[in-house]
């Protein structure tokens, strides 16, 4: 069985890849976008945002 944390990590990685492909942002910008999505997902799943 996949844990909630594993699902969040998998989903955030997928979203980051999609964002990279969609926007073509430089690497640093992609990282910032990934952090934003990660924090949103953490809140959604009731996990520690930090």
C-alpha cells in the first residue's frame, strides 16, 4: 500500500515535470514552482508544509 507521503511526492514530481514542459522555465524558476505546488499539496493532505 502506498503511503500518503509517497502519493504526495509522486504527484508533486509529476506536476513539476508537467510545469517544466509547459512553461520552459529555467531550472531555478521550476524549483520555485515545485515548492509552491508542494506546499499546496502538503496543506491539502494535512502534512507539514515545511
